[in-house]
C-alpha cells in the first residue's frame, strides 16, 4: 500500500488561494491601507486626512507615506500641516496581535498652516470623539465675557435711575430693621438684669450700716451679701456689654456694606449709561481677548483630544463596534499589564517649516518619543522637543497615572504673525514677522496658560468703507504712529471657572488719548450720575446711619449709667465696712 505524504487534491487549492491572496495583496494592499489610514486619521484629528501614496514593505518592515495633508479642525481653508514623506520602521510581529509598533519614524518636509481650497473640517459631527471634544472646548471658550470697546461719540447724557434697581436702598432698609431689632434685644437684656433691685438693696443695707455698731456681725454679713449681689449684677452687665459690642460691630459692618452697595450702584449706573471704558486692561481685553481665547481653545482641544485617545491608567476602554445593520454595539478592551500597547511610536525624527509662505523658509528639526495609545502600558510620558537658534519648543504628555499632566511651551522668533482685526475699530493690524510665545499646562482640570506676541515691524491699515468720527480719527492717529506690538495674555483657574487677563502696549496709548479728548465730558457725566445716585440713595442711607449711631449711643450710655450705679453702691458699702471694722486704740 502506497503512503502519500502530500494530498495534492487539498494542497492544490490551498496553493491557489495563497497565490490569489498574494496577488491581491500586491495589487490592493497599499490602496486599502491608504484608505484605512485616511479614515482613522480623520476620526482622530477631527478634520480631513488625505494621502497621495502609501506603500507597505513587509519584507523590510517599512511603510512609506507620501503627500500627507491634514486639514485644520478650527479653520475652514487652512491645513494643520502637510508632509512630503513619512518613512516608518514597523515591528512586524505585533501586527499578528492587531497592534502597531513603530520603532522609528522619519518625517520630512513638514509644513504648518498651508492654505487649502476646500473646507476640511469634519468635527462638526457630534457622534465622534473629536466632535465631542470640539464642542466641549467651544463651550469652555464661551465662558469668557469679552467687553466691547465702546468709544465716546459726543455729549454723554445722564438719565433717570430706577430706584428699584439700586442695591443700596434695600441694604439701608435692612440695616434700619437690624438696628431696631438690636435696640429691642438690648433693651430687653437691660430690663432682665434687674439692676434696680440690687442697687436699692445695697442702698438699704448701707443705711442700716450707718446706724449699726462695729460688733453687729449680722449687719456686716448682710453688707457682704449685698456686695456679692452687686458683683453678680456687674458680671451680668459685662456679659451684656460683650453682646452689645459684637452687635455694634455687626451694625458697623452693615454700614460698610451699605457704602459698598452704594459703590456698586455707581458702577451699575455707569454701565447703564454706556459710558466709554477708559481703563487700559479693559481695552486690552476688548482688542485681543478673542484672538487669545482662540489660541488657548486650540491648545485645550489638542490636549483633551490626546487625553481621550491616550487615557491614563489601565481602565477598560469602550470603542464603537464594527458597523452592522442592527446593534453594532461597542468593543471593550481590557488592557493587561506588561503587554504591548495597541499603538506605539517609539521615536520620530521631524523636519519641519513654520512659515512655508516666506521667500526663504527655514527648516527646523524636532524629536518625538513615546507616543502611544496606552500610556500606562508603556510606562513613560510622551515627549517632544525642538531646538534651533530661533526656536525653542517642548511638550510632555504624562498620562501614565491619573490625574493626567500635560505641559507644552514654545518660543519662535522671526515667524510670520497672524493679522489682527481689532474689534469695534475699522483698523487692521499686520505685525509682520516677530516672536510668538505659548505656554500651556493642564494638571487634572487646573489650567495655566500664557500667550504672547512681539513685533517691531507693525503695519496698520484702515477700512476705507467704515463710518468715520472724531474719536475713530483720533484712535487711528494714535495707532498709526505705533511701530511695535507687545501682547501678553494669560488664563488660570479651573476648566469650570477660568480667569482671563490681557495686556498690550496699545492699551495705555488708546486710553491716554481718549482720556485727553473726552476726559472732561466723562468726568462731568460721572459727577451727574453720582449726584443722581446720591439723590436716590442718601434719603434712605442717612436715617439708617443715624439710627445705628443713636442705638449704639443710647445703649452704651445706659450701660455706663447702670455700671456707675453698681460701682458707686459697692464703693459706698466697702467704705462703710472698712470704717466699721477699723481698730480704734484708746
């Protein structure tokens, strides 16, 4: 009987299928991988990711990407960056576990902020992670109340204030009611002391002592008991005095609160009358806060997006399952300690340009290490650094343990700065080339960030179609003479309650010229509105203050009078006792 080692009827079809699979791999693998990379990249970034060519060389473990374009999720006709070529050295073995481990990535020809002809934003769809993160950061930026720059244009009128909108009136009424209540309580306390009985008893005892003999021990004992009663009465007076002192302090605080309410009424009237703000910090907020908030929002977007795709710890992660007709469900991954992450980029060498539209763009180099989807498994933070004579940048995403800590900072010199359209002014500011700085730190939900620009080649342009006025002409004359720009903005606090501050060298220049022009008119208007507030508020505040003063004076005088009677009665008794017990020699 012949023993067959190979069953050709079975091996033949297997070889045929293997050959067919190899042909399909050679023909369609690059195309399928390119489309999958575009789809995954679009879902992660929240904007279109386009690849001209992608080639996989499994034999050498290389993947080459050419013509990569990533659109900006914040600007319609601008790319986040473009790359001429990306070459990745991939570890082939983890691919069998559906894991991507890149040992080294070389990115050449990175260009940031290049223009595009179509809108590449895709994060408007709320069903994805990027859409949710973008909506959250937009709501975060809407928390900042940016004041509008209001310029005085002519005479400022002071209208009639509605007394129902003034806070000092109800505060004064409440203070009057509190003073009356305190007076009744203190009067009741004085009556409950029953000092008259103690004083009368002491006087009666003193009268008996004056006719008593030195050997009358009963009279002496009665006098001592009367003194003890006087001391007890004085202790009760002391306790009441302490209560009166604390109550008087509350009343004085109420008077101070009425004064504070009056100051708030001044501010309310000023805002109601729409007087121009000549405070330099408010001018800085009005001019540059929208641009600063946009910069902070973008930094927060990328940080929160990184936290969504790189969560700290070893908690299970639920992702949308593969699309099905019914019940697509979710895929839950349970990471295991000491296992390989689902995605890991060990080292990346980056060659990039920050100002690709310049006549002679400069090339810079950077290094990225430890970019992973499972930071807890990798065990080290993600680091980025770039250093050059005109560039200093670095970032660290520490998501190994909760809470996550993200920090980034960059200083770039000689780069093209964005054009500013100043709100409420028909003026456009082109800073040209200058220095841009950005510092960002997010620890848990506590944020600290700083953004600043410097330029010494400022150019101004005026909108010829806008309406002209004396004030706008004055502002244009002031600004057109300024050749340098310095803007510093900062945000601090928590994500739920952030605080924003903006200062620039334009603030004081504009405020000084406006004060010089409209200062007298504004001062006169402020005097009129303060007089109007005084007319409405003082008839209520003055009686309240007088009531507080009268109550304090009356109660203090009565306490002093009662204490004086007690002290005098005790003094008389003690003097009589000493006189009776004095030893007389023959």
